[in-house]
């Protein structure tokens, strides 16, 4: 299973369009694009739209509890939770061999200048999996404006730039599909 995700809940103000509607949207879009292109990877791609992240990650905890018995089937868990602004690469948590593979995958994104692999994936909703050794990835993007809107009434659809979101969706699509279609799972 290659899991792509974002969370649906927002804080008590605003619409949650940026935090974290953008992450949910690019995760949905990645699977939609793969389907529209008629691609069928070797492994399952799964979209999870988390709930309860702001309330202590209760949705992620519940999902983990329900699926941890099949942890060996999870190839990578991916979460976008810091906006969908201009992307620069991925945060990655995993061993050195897996990191080298992810770096190679990221070279495919050279035409859009999104090739960096940073230390440590971030994501409340994927932390349980990463603690148990499943490789994890999080979207890295220009967060210079993130806290202008984060948990505020300004977090509306007007914050989203369709071109930047398309770039984020491209990153999510390429990474999830290529990893799901590799002969072997990422090393642990």
C-alpha cells in the first residue's frame, strides 16, 4: 500500500482551504490523475482524508489501530499538511537505502524544479507508521505565507494558487505512482 493523505478538519475559524484542504485535494488529485492516465501500478494506492488531527490526531490513531496488523503491506505513507504553495521537494523518513531510491524518484521532477529530499517527514497523521519503521514522506513547499493564514479567518479558497497546487499534485502523483509501481517495496 502506498498511502497519500491530507486532513479534512480545520481549526475553529476559517474554511481550512489551505490547512489542510490543499493537502486533501492534491492527494485526491494524484489518484485521479493516475486513473485518468490509465495507469495501474503493481501496488495499491490508497487515499486517506484524516479527521481529528487538530484534536490530537484521533482519526490517525484510529486508522493505525485498525490497520497496524498489516503494517508490512505499507510501502510508504505520505502526508501533506503545511499548505500547497510552490513545492521544493519532500521531507523523508526512512533508511539510507530507501532515501537513495526516493532521491532517484525525485530526479523525475527536474523539469518542474522540485527535486530536493529533506531530512525527516512531518505529519501528525503518519507519525504512528513512521515510528514503526514505515518510510514516510511529507510535501515541502514555500511556507513563508503559511502562518499568514494558518488557523485564521483568512484561510479561504482565495489563498490557493491553482498553478502552485498543480505543481504539488504533480509531485504527489509522480512519487506515489513510481513507488507503487516499483518491483520491490522501499527498504526498511
